[in-house]
C-alpha cells in the first residue's frame, strides 16, 4: 500500500527535524504543513527531508490536516499516517499502523493502555470525550483525541468534515463510524516532557461540545 506521512506543525522548530527523520525511516514521503509558524519550523523540516507547505497564517490543526490529506490523496497515496510535530508520538511505532492498514479504514493510536505519565487532567479529558464520541460514532474508541492515526483514502473521501481545529480529529471518528468504515486501535506511547500544549482549554472545549451538539442533531446519539 502506497503510504505517506502528514505532520501538521506550528512553531515546532525544536522537535520537527527529529520527527521527520524518524518518520522517513518508515514511509517514503513526508509532508509537513507549517501552520503559519514565525520561527524556523519550515526550514528545519525541509532540511530534514520533508516536503513543506506553508499556510500564510495560522488556520488551525484541523484545517492543516484537511489541506494535507487532500493534497496527498490527490497525489495517489492509498493511506496517510498522521502524527504530531512536538515529539509526543514515536515514529518508530508507525509499523503498528501499517500492520493493520490493509484490513481497516481508520487506525487510531491508543495512549490509554499506559497512562502512568499522562497528566491527570488530560487522562480525565480523554476518557470523557472518548465516551461521548464513541456513543455518537456507534463504535468504541478509547482515545479519540490521539493525533497519531492512519487514514485510508476511501474513508477520507467518504465523509465531509467541518472542523478546523482539534475538534476535527473527533469529528473524523464520528463521521467514519456512522458511514460504516472499519475503525481499529493500536497501542502507542505518549512522550510527555516540557513541551507546551497548543490546546486552549476553554476555547477548544467549547468547540468540542459545539461539534457534539451539531453531530447529535444530525444523526442522533
């Protein structure tokens, strides 16, 4: 299966080169969507061997994912592995996704099998949002917020998503679950260090529940 990798990035000049180098060991092509960074993210990604597309302004993670996925699937890739640029995902775990990609349409990383180092508030938030999204999707998913995932072209083309920020990742699960696409999970490691999360708790929580309300009205719980 012809597979590429997509890394949305915003002000990640410290980590992006290592992430790109690690990812290139497992897939032949890496696209970094630089979401309006004002640092050296784009240059570092280019030097590490990635193709880089730069948004002129910060559009949000969901918008960057949409742009990158549309671009890669239009180029003929059958599947795309998405991972974050901040080093929290280990590129050497990409083979776990590739091993099941022939049998399913969406593969989501599951960090909830080893949560010892996960901040308590993040663990609680992940568990709560995953229960809500699983009910809307009609299929159990343990870690809907995990950005480490593999998406096949048929599934991406089969749904219409409206999210432009972090809500898009949860919306993707609901939309694909409702369409009957096959969803699987693989265990992954989450590395927590001194990185600063780009999530804005109040705003992104409001966006999440706005999405939930919209999807509930569209399809019921």
